[in-house]
């Protein structure tokens, strides 16, 4: 990995992005210094506005890393513990959550709770999958009824099972334990500490001009956006908007102890499960290379795809983000192939 030729890697990723007609951004930097950045396609198809390297894109599940970092900060200050039973904080809400489920189980996707957005379900990207009207999902407590009523799938700690609902429960727990709204907590404990001034949980129905619309279909002629398919504002399980430069700041802020102390970071990035289907391992809020040093954030949803990898040995960040659901995966495969050669 240390011998990667950044110029050759950039050439390969750029070629694949162009071949795939990527609508998004590809970025490589070394310790924050740009090596390559290129934007492709349109941020707003209806008005012909192109993507730029500083366009803000939806992150889908990639922002679970922010949730995890915020929760870890509450553990560091003694507000929570990894072994805290979430039942103690949920009280009468979400009665199907097993009394043995802890904060650590939720962070590591080993809680076994039923999921309101089951990754194993057979649904298409343009399906309407939320049981609560999307405009009612703007604040954390509004998600309680959206994730309620899903029975426990297995005993806590038994195995890994990716769970979006688990990260909503984390947001509820963090908000109630800290007494601070979840979005404010992430802004104060993560975004500000890492210097991420362009990252925020934007409402899909009032996106600013520097944010890309999320499109359901790859066809550049299709104007159908994701505004009716996702919560109107992201929460614990994903949905923040960011730039490629801010993602690099997140990685460096995290690994350098600017968000939480290094001992806490070590716990976050310690591999806890091997997920062969994804060819990766999982820590707490962060994916890891199956065989290598890389730390990864990844997200997929209606109108969103994103993959960001930070190598703590070389301090190279590679981020590929798109405002379509399938846009980044070809470029990501090329990235993995190039890294495997090094």
C-alpha cells in the first residue's frame, strides 16, 4: 500500500469515472494536500448546473461515522459507557429492544434489533420504504415511531448484522443522555472539532445552491429526485451533506485525536467483525480494509453513493461521491484493484 503511485491511481480513477459517466467527484489528497480532484456531471439536471469539486453531496450511511464519533465523545466525558444498557435511557419507548442491548452493541451492529430499513430486504431504489411520511422525520424524537415495532432478530452480541435502526437508537440515546439535540451534538463534538465548516444535516426540501440534488436514476435525462424517498433531514443512521475536502478533514481530525482522544479512536477502529459479503471488517461506525490499513466510510441510498478511504500509514484520502445510487461503485472497484497492485 505504501508504494502506491498517486498519479497512476488518479489517472485510473479518472478514466473509470469518465467511462461510467459519473455524476459526482473523485478526490485524492495526501495529508490534506490535494493530489487530484475532478468533478463530473450535473448537480442540478433541470437547470444544467454542473458539479464542482466543492459541491456538497448527500452521504447516506457514511455519516454513521459522525454518529459514532459523537457517541464516543459522550463515553469519553462519562455521560455514557460502552456497556450502558440502552433500555435504561429508552424507558418505555421501543419495547421490542432487548434489555441486554448496550451502546457497544449498537455501535458495532451486533445488537440484533429489528431494522426499520432492512439491508437484506428486496427493495428497489425508487421504492417508497418509509412507514412514516418523510416530512415528519426532521428531528430525532420523530423517528421513535418510525423504528418501533420491529422484533429482535437475535440475541445481542451473537453476530454482526448491519442495522440502520440501531444508529437511530444511538441518536435517541445520545440526545437524551446529553440533553442536546442530536444535530447540535454532532456539530459541536465532531464537525467543529474537525474544522468541517461545509458539513451539515441539510433538509432535502430546501437544499442550498451549493448542494447536489440526489437523482434516483443514472440516466442524465431523468429529473426525479430523492426528496420523497428519504427522511427530510438525516439523523443517526445517515443523511448528512459534505464535501470531499471536509471528509478529508474528518479522517485527519479523527485519527489525530482532534475529535476524541487517541485511545478512544483505537477502540473505534479496532476490528470487531469480519463481513465477507462486503470484503471488509467493521469497528464502531467505521469500516476497515479486509486486509490492509484503510479506514472506510461508505453509503448507498436513493440518489446517493459514496466511498471514502483513509490510509493512516500514508495519510492518503481517496473519496468518490455521486448524486446517483450506483455512480461510485465502478470507480471504487478500480480503486480496490489499483490498491491490490501496490
